[in-house]
């Protein structure tokens, strides 16, 4: 086999028409007709973010901001819907309000932590509830972080930066 050479194909930052691609180009030995080039590439998975808030405008606005920044997003507007969508959507991050109808955010987080498929997901409380007791309950329920709305400028960027370079805002 030939030499393995890393290659990167980057998404057009203005149109985002195609996903970014990283891969390895393999240069096989010379063939009688000349050099042949075989490229195997793996598409990068855009980070998936589930935004859960009973305030539809807030949820849709945040999802739009995240989507425009290159993330794949989905929204839910109550606790039961959040559980259903989380199962189907396979998020990397869930931004979860606590004061939700049907099931509150604490209950949703606890249930997500019980499921093998959603146990490793990063779950961040994004809520209007900011008292010490609210933060304690968040930790007990299994939240990875607790932020109070409205988010301060740059707070969302901080959250996503801590998750790694694949998250973008």
C-alpha cells in the first residue's frame, strides 16, 4: 500500500453547503497508466444540540443561533417531548429549562441519565431558577452545569468551548 497522507476538506464558511470532511488519502503504488489516487474520507458529524424550553420564541431563537453557527439543532417545548426527541435525535448537548410543563427539567435530566443512550450526553440547565437550592437540585438530578437566563454575553460560547472544538458559536 502507499503512504497515508492526512487531508481535510473544509465547509464553505459562508454557505455551509457541505459538511466538513476529514480523512486520509492513500497513495497506492504507481500503476502502468500513471499515478492513481484513492481518497477515503469520513464526514465530521455536526454537533447535535437539543434546546428544551416552554418559551417557544426563546427555544427557537437559541436553536437558530446554534444552527447558524454550524450545529445541528432540534427543539422541544415540554418535558415529555424532550424525552422523545432526545431518543430519536441523539444529541451531544441538551440545553434544558427546569420549569417545564408535563415533566420538569430535573425529572427529565434524571430520566435521561438512566438511559444508556443518553447517559453520556452533556446536559446544561438553562433556566430562570438561580437560587442555591435550584443549583443543588440540578447537581443531584445529573446536570453538568447550571446557567441562569438570560445568558450573559459569551456564556453560550463558554459552554460550547468547554465541550470541545467541534462545537461552534
